[in-house]
C-alpha cells in the first residue's frame, strides 16, 4: 500500500513539473500580458486595433500564409510595421548605427528620417545615443517627424548589468526622450536574469514601451533569461543573414509573439561582399533591376525578420529603404533559403 502511495506521489510530482515547466509559465505570462494590454489605457488606438487583428489572425485559418502557418507575428507591408506582443507597432526596417560616432550617427539618423525610416537602432555600448538623439531632435525641430512616430531601440551593455535599471535613465537622458520604444539586454552574461527583471520594471514605470533580448540563440537561452520576468520579450535581436538563418529559434519564439530582428543583415563590415557577390543574390537582383543589398533586405522582411542595415552613406540609406516596390517570388525565397550554411561572422 505504501508503495502505491509513493508511486502516486511521484507521478503527481512529475505531472506538476511538466505543467510548471517554462513553456507553461511563459504561456501564462503571455496571457497575463494580453490581459494587462486590454487594461492599459496608455496603449494607442493602433495597438488596440492590432490586438483584435491578432485575435482574428489566430482564428482565421482560411487566409493563412506561410508566415501565419508558423504562427509568426505578421508584417504589414503597407504600413511597414509589425504588431509586437506589447501592443505597440514596430517598423520592420530601420537604420543600424553600430560603429557610427555621435556626429555621424546624428547625420545618418537625420538622413534616414528624411527618407522615411521610422526605426533607429542604437546601444549604450555604441557610445552614440547622444548623436542618435540629436539626429531625432533635428528631424523633429524641422517638422519631418514627431517623436511618437519614431521607434528608438537601445540596449543595456554588460558593464551596466549591475545597475541596469538606473542605466535606463542614462539612455533616456542621452537620447533626449522621455520613453524608449524598445530596450534589449545586449547579450547574455552573469546577472542577465536580474537585468531582464529590471527591464520589466522599466515597462511598469513607463520608461520603456517594449523589451527584448539580443544574442540569445536557442530556446533554452531564451527561457533562462526570461525566467524571472513577467513580460515576454517583444523582440530577439540576433546575427541573421542569408548564410545564417535561425529558423528554429524564430519558430520557437513566435509562440510568444516574439519577433526576430536581424543584425548584420549584410554580414557586417568587411563581409558584405560575400553576400553582395553571391551568384544567386546577384541573379535575383538582375531579374528585378535591384541591387543585391535590396534583395537581401527584402528577403529579411519576407522571411519575417525585422532588419536594421547599418550605413553612414546617404545614398545607401535611401537605397536600403527603397524595397517596397517589388516582391520576391516563392521560388526566389526558396533559393535564398537554400543559401543557409550555418556560417556566423561573430561569436558573441
Ligand atoms: N545586438 C548586437 O549585438 C548587434 C551586433 C552588430 C550589429 N547590431 C546592429 O545591427 C546593425 C546592422 O549591422 P552592421 O551595421 O554592423 O552590419 P550590416 O548592416 O550587415 O553592414 C553594414 C555595412 O554595409 C554597408 N552598406 C550598407 N548599405 C549598403 C548598400 N546599399 N550598398 C553597399 N554597402 C552597404 C555599410 O557601408 P556604408 O556605411 O558605406 O553604407 C557597412 O559597411 C548595426 O548597425 C547595429 O545597429 C547589433
């Protein structure tokens, strides 16, 4: 009899363990997040409209595209945005600013905003948040954009992990804004679970609108870092390009409404010719009368990746945004998919 009680106890414990696993916990967080979103009067009307749109997407099987089948947040190519799990809309293409100093960041951000970009990616580590903020201020002062039309992403750098929450204030000050659209943990490291909690607090305190992570490449790493938080990441920003397509992670995180954003869309400085000179990419570019850079960026978007090409060249900045007047066919997307070799250029 004692033996039966013992076995029953262990079976019950096992069932509880499975149901309390990270998957179950993450889903519970998402449900709570949706509930909170419905009560959050600060979220704009667009976000509200998108929320109901999302519900419709889930229930409407008849119009499912490939992206929908994978349950991925769907990109709106007319508005050039995607609805995040936070309820806010994020532009699907933006300007990357890594390696740009304050002065160059200011002029590149200003050029980009003039060309129609509405997403700018920076980081505490880049040392150019001030320049980014100045570029934004200049465009706002000239009436090109309003602050609320622009989506600013920055990242907590590892040397700030022990003061993550107060570093949000540093970023706000340097950028010259009173909220940050998206703040990411720049990379994994000791104490990153606490950093994630600090970002969740930043959202509750109205300093951040959405939060996410960067340089987390597996389901296990994703689950680990969010384990102490009560908001799921809106975005995972990782190295991602035609030679390194992390579909597995993209599919895993899509169940939580998390979108993957590609850094090094062209392979990064010093490697761009590997991609621009690729025969498949060149052939597709010739067929569309576009440049290899434009084909690569269009592929990122159609594959469901937000992308942030870096540039300090105004001609390139304009070229990189001019990708909404053509579409890659299914066959071309398949050829691009086949370029995956698993090759990464960085190891952080
Ligand atoms: N989270 C992370 O750990 C992480 C790591 C790396 C990067 N990032 C972010 O991701 C962004 C993108 O990465 P990245 O800037 O390093 O690399 P990238 O976008 O892959 O490549 C940038 C290079 O491409 C060139 N380029 C841009 N547009 C071009 C065009 N139309 N034709 C020819 N060349 C072109 C740029 O030169 P020009 O300046 O001459 O145009 C630059 O040399 C960064 O800026 C940063 O915001 C994040």
